[in-house]
């Protein structure tokens, strides 16, 4: 009598059958699933849209401009002494108006920090820095 040789292969046919049965079940039940609806609460007062920012631009030479986005992008040259005063005047009309500082790439870091320090001493609440996004493809 001859001995039987063992096969060292995995029979995948039963796994394929199970997978096809599950696929048919999911395809049959997917249209029956309903999305949930959420009843959102209502409020009496609608939130106001964010205010257009004041933009302080510091160029490589240290000159500063103030651009008021709320007044149609008017660009005004300002000095360090009058900067806080002009921002206070503008924020008196709209206290929620943020101030953004844009420093030239070649300006000294200290010049931008001096502007920020001046605004903090004048108790300007919302101060931010503008940056430009790098393209991932360029170096």
C-alpha cells in the first residue's frame, strides 16, 4: 500500500465563499441604513461674523504701514509713536477688531517684537502674526 503525500497548500476556496456571502449581505443591507438626523438647538442671537483685521506691515527698512481691512484696505504710513494711538482710535469703534503684524522676510526680528511690545503696552487685546505658507514642492 502506498502512503499518501501531504499537500502543503492552503485551500482558499472556502475563504472566497465566505467573503462573497458577506459582500452580498452588506450590499443588501446598505440601502436600508438610514442616516441619523440631529435636531440642533436654536439661539436668540446670531453670532456676529469676525471683524476685518487691522494689519501692521513692517518692511525691511523698518518703515510701518497700517492697513485697515474694515475701511476698504486704506494704507497709511505710521510711526512708532502714533501707532498705538491710531489702533486705539480704530478699536474704539470696533473693540473685537484683531491686529495682525506682517514683517518683511528681511526685517530684523527685533523690529517685529518691538511693534508687538508697543501694542501690548497699549493694551491691545487681539494681536497676531501674519505668515506666508511654504509650498511643499519648493525648497
